[in-house]
C-alpha cells in the first residue's frame, strides 16, 4: 500500500487573503463600470478615452508608440486617432527626426475633455461618499484609499 500523500495545508490567512483579493478585483471592476457609466454620453469610446488619458499622462507620442502601449495594431490605433482628430481632441505634427512619422498630442479641447470627464467621475464619487456612508465609514474609506495606493506603488 502506498503511503498517503499529504497536501500542504492552506492557512486561514491565505484563504482570507485570497477571498480579499477576489473581492477587491470584483469591486475594482464594478467601480470602473460605475465611473464609466457616470461619464456616458460624452461621445468618446473606451479606447478613445484610454488614448486621451495616455497622451495626457505621458505626453505626445507616435501612432506606433500608442498602439504598443494600448496593445492594439497600429491600423486600429490609426482609426482611433483619426476619430479623435476629427473631433478636435488631438492634433498631429511632424516627427522631429523621422519624416515618415507623425507625433500625436492633445489639443486644448482634448485637455478640457479630460478635465470634464474627471470632474464628472469625481463628482459621482463625492456624492456616493456623502449620500451612502456615515462619517466613520467615510473615514475608513479614506484610510483604505491610502493603503490601496501603497499596494499600487512601484517598489
């Protein structure tokens, strides 16, 4: 008879952490969907919003750089950028060292669009915190925000 193989025991801490991770992942998705819904009707698709946000955070970039960063084909990024350019949210200018490429950057209207989207989303959060939580619960959420921020920092 073969000796019974023992499985390593999973500690209660590991189970709790796994459950917490699962809940945090799900909540993160729900929050993202709620914030997206709060700014629906702004005429910008999710992929366009991602490009606007990236240009805002990282500055001007080529189509290829943006496609690589967003993990899409350059042709798809080209279509996204064309729609944004037609809407007056981005502009193209010649690349300083490579005449074959263009540099895409936000227009003033693009900067305003990003600021307005943030304002709408943050207003939704303020209202939710004010209307759905009491003072103690808001303090807990504010503390949790700081702690979650530490989890996302690069070490």
